[in-house]
C-alpha cells in the first residue's frame, strides 16, 4: 500500500479536476447500472501513482473536459490503492487487459473506447486531451 502522503495529493488533484472517485466495487456497480438505465456518457480514468499518470493522463483529462462537448459523468478509480474498485471496473472493460493509467469512454450499455497506458505514456497531456476531444465530439 502506498503511504497517505503519496496517495492523498493525487486523490485531491483528481477531485479538483472534477472526477468523482469510486472507491468500492459497489460504487462501480451502481454507476454502471445508472449509466445503463439512463444512457448517459461517462469517462473513467484508471488513475495511478506513476509518472505518466501525473504528466499525461490526469492533465490530459483536465484539458479535455474543458471542451464544450464532454461526457455527462466523470469518474476515477485508483489502481494500486482502491484495488477492489479498480478490479470491478476492469471487469466491465473486458476484454481489454489491465492497464494503468488508462481512460475509458462509456455510454449507456457499453464501452465506446479504451485508451491504454501505451497510448498515454510518453505523450504530452495535450496529445491525450486531443484524443479525448475527438472522442467527445463523436460520442457526446
């Protein structure tokens, strides 16, 4: 387990960006059930303590959600910290293998798009934001 002095600033950054943390499998199930019932769009960030999450994933999401078209709901799970919640979300994202950080765009009953770590790591936050904005324009 990571110490709180590492985890808490990352949690706070994620919340400040505007994402709601899902910390239990039950919270993940409830959100997916609501999305299925409402047909709404949601972005899920599978957050992590790694450098590519800090340099590209979280800042990329922060930039993208400033776009006029964006998902109706914004969530995160914290890989390596909230392990059970992350595992539950990954069940819904199958057949994509575990990847953190990663970003998923969901609508209603289904996963629309998945951005794995290898499409985040080594790229600038603006690149990640542009990928998301393209998806938002298409699906939101």
